[in-house]
């Protein structure tokens, strides 16, 4: 019998491609998409996408959501405390494994594995170690489409916000920027592709600047 798995979900291209590969391998029953929401803003933490769009995304993919709410000024300890609560609940629900869409950041992977292992659970990383140029090409060739929702203004200009990632976008990226934004240069929201029953419709709104991170409203 296949194990149940929860998918750490940001709504962006990396978690989308990792989920796609996980489903293709067909070794698990995907129980849920697990997302962190910032209280008050009601948006996906870091990516800045509205909770309502996240819900449409999950409905189109056909996998239930699990939401973890964290305060706007969340500390490391608060995050760890709430994450531990969520993992304990997952375990009660029969979930033994959590999937992550990380690619090459060793410290991030180690932190995730530490939290997971504390609950005697397992972590899997379907796209770990794959060259980012290869990943973005595969993502686009499969027919997925994703829009940038956040940039680090120290790495990119606002010209890269609210844009659908395509060959032109990739070619215009500065040399110091990873093509998947794995170092936090940019974040995305995937709105259509092979996993989706229907396309998520939105319009690109205003740019909101919060320190070095600039966000694009998706309405």
C-alpha cells in the first residue's frame, strides 16, 4: 500500500514541478498541499500571493490545502513551533513523508530535514541537485506557465515583476541571478499547466515595495 505524503507548497514553479515529478513516479498518495500564510495579509508567505488565488490553484489541481498561519513579524521560534504542530497533526492523519521543492540550498534542506526527523517522518526532494537551467526548460516544455510575484530589488529591477517566465525572461536575467531564483532573487505563481483542471485567471495589479522586496499584486 502506498504511503500518504504532504507537499510543501508555495504555489510557484519549483513546488509545481516537484509535485508533477512526484505524481509521475506514482509512489505516494498525495494527501494535501501544505502552505504557510501570513496572518493579516492573508497571503502566501514570501511569495505574496493572495489566499483566494491559492485556493483556486489547489481546487484546479484537485488536492486539498493545509494552511499554517504565522504572524507578520514571525520569529524563527514561532515558525518552528507552528511547523512542529502541523507535522504532529499530519502524523496523526497518517502522513509519514513531506515533499519539498528545494534545488540546491544545503542549509535550507538541512533545516527542513531536522524538523521532519524530529517527528520521525521522512522528507523527499524530487528536483534536488538538478541543474536549474534544465529545470526551467523542462517546466516550460511541459506547458506550465508562471508569473513573477516578488523580486529582491537588490538583484532585479521592477521590470521583472508581473511577467510570465519564458525564454525572453530567462535571456534577460543578469548573469548573477539563478534562472530558477533559487537564491531568493524572485518568486512565482503557477497558473496553468498539465496538473491544472482549469487556468487560474488574474490581472496584474500595482507594485508594492516592502524594503528590498517588491511584490506585484495579482487581482
